[in-house]
C-alpha cells in the first residue's frame, strides 16, 4: 500500500494592473484549474482594486532572478 503524497505546498500570486474584465476572466480560470488539477485542495482568491489590497515586497513574475 503506497503512502498518499504529502500535501504541504502552496502558491501565492499577485497580479495587478488589470481591467475588471481581465480580473474576472483570470479569477474564473484559476478556479476552474484548481477544480480540475487539485480538487481536494483548498483555495482563497482575494479580489479588489489595487488601492484596496496590500502591496507586499514580492518578486515580480516578469523580473529576472
């Protein structure tokens, strides 16, 4: 009997400079992908204006490492 794979991984993403329509489309796609790829996982999406969400010192996906 094999042991279940350890569920100890997480993803934290911030995407800004979106239109409301782009925000809705990306949010919907993320929710669909989560259901399809990892149906047993938990997820939270926080949506709002750039001014209403806290800005963290995160590395940009577009930046060089």
